[in-house]
C-alpha cells in the first residue's frame, strides 16, 4: 500500500481493529520499533506477538484526529472503551519512511 503517513497510519488502525494481521504486517518495516509506557522500543515480531492481538479488549475504538506533521510523521488521537466500560484517549506518533511504518510512539491519556 502506498500513501501519506496519515493514510498509512489510518490503514494500520483499521487493520488492527479488524485483526487482519497479514495485511497489517506488510505495512511495517522489518526494522520497525514500537514504544509505549509499557514497551521500550520493541521490534516488529514482538509488537505483532504482544500488542497486535489485543483488539478484543475494546468494546469500541475510534479515531478523533489524524494530523500530518511533516512528510514522515503523523499523529493519531483516538478514544477507546474497554469491555469493562472505561473510556480512555491516547495519541500515537507514527513515522513512515519509504512507504512503510518505521516507528510508533504511544502516549497514554487518562480516563475520559
């Protein structure tokens, strides 16, 4: 898939929600890194083993804002509701280079 960083970030978000691992895996570079308050620069295989299969925790998840920052970076601001009914918001900074997602940094928000 080709597109802007914002378009690729949105596609990755949709594929995560659909749990389409094969299609999502193709969007990420082999040297991809993922960082969140719970993960410190884990690689592509660890991300797909640990983080990608977690969509079933959510009763609902929706994008609030997709903001291009420059030619390589986009920010996603999203809200989600866990299956226990608690609602949160997070922001992700997603770096895309050469048509592939290279880096994701997640910033956890609090309860809404």
